[in-house]
C-alpha cells in the first residue's frame, strides 16, 4: 500500500527485509505506525509488508531501493522529506565482506561507503528540519560494536561504522532541547542473515554464552527502545558488550 494517513504517525526503516530492520518494523507496526520499509529482496520484503499490514491494520509501503545508487537514494530522501507525520527514521541497511583490504575489489568499498555513510547522512538531513519544527522525532542509526576498535579483514566496515557512531553523537549534541532523539545503536553478534551472506553457518558461528553470545534482533530492538526512553545516545545491547565498549574508551589503541 502506498497511501499514508495524514493523521497516523509514520516510521521509515531501511534494510527492513530481515534481522534488526524487520524487528524494528514489527515493533513499530504493533505501536500503530504506518511504515515505509526498504530492501532489495522483493519477495521477502513484500511478504513482510503484507503480514504487518494485515495484522496491524496499518499502511505499509515497500520501496525496493539500492542505497548505493544516487538516483534511488535521492528518491527516497525526497519522499520522506515530504511526509509531515514521519516521526521515526531507522538507518539499518548495511553489509560486510571479510577480506584483506588490498585483496577486495575497490568497487565493494565504494558501495559500502555509500550505504553506510552517504545514505545515512542524506536521510537524516532529509527528515531533521521537519522533526525539529514539530519538536518531536526519533532517528536510530545502526552502527556496530566494531565501531569501537580496528577490525582486520573488515577495515572499511569498522571505519564506516565508527563514522556513524561519531556522526550520531555529534548531532545528538546539536539537537539538545529540540525534542528530537537520536541514537547510535551498536549491536554485537546478532542472529540475522547478515553473517549468512558472508558465508557463515548459523549452527557453527553463533555462540550461546560469553562475550560472543548472540542476541536475537528482538532483544536488540527492545534494549534500543529502552535506551531511547532514557535519552541515551549510545546503545550497546548486552552487559558484557557494554563493559567492553566502556573499557575500549580508556585502553591504549594498541
């Protein structure tokens, strides 16, 4: 469905086909938000759209968007800028590819930087003026625990996630007193198809205890929203991961 109510609040979630993005979509649908959800797997995301629309009596618009494509991201940005009742933006789309920096095709990094950085700041820029004028709004930028430290064979991924973290913390300071909340969500290991796309198998990759214990997308979303209520800009789901993130702020880089 493509017509949004002029009365109902609206949320936009990128990378909503599965995982954390889909979990956010389900959560906001239950709260009565109309949705704009983006992804690249048409069949899967349309199934999610139909399910959420039917179960929650809301309008859900699917946009098949390649966020590394300038024309397509511009189209999305212009669309959400015009939606006066858009109250939530979740920049969740992203990907990783494990390889030594010099061995990977450079085109991979160009795509990654557009998806992780340019798309994020463009969509934030598109919605912020309207949110500030209404003194209400939420932006969640999904970074990673990897934003806190160097990741060999994931150099550009960790660097781009560090950008998201610092960018979000910076606009958080700018937005004090405006009524707009922003958050850098930095999950650690989460059970999604993110790692499956990288060639890892669920039954061997995800751990069930310790620092590397994998969380579900629903757990990550629940903690994210709890942090938003407390107006905390940085959210690291999981106590052990929080401890790691805290220590990494003070330990020497080496």
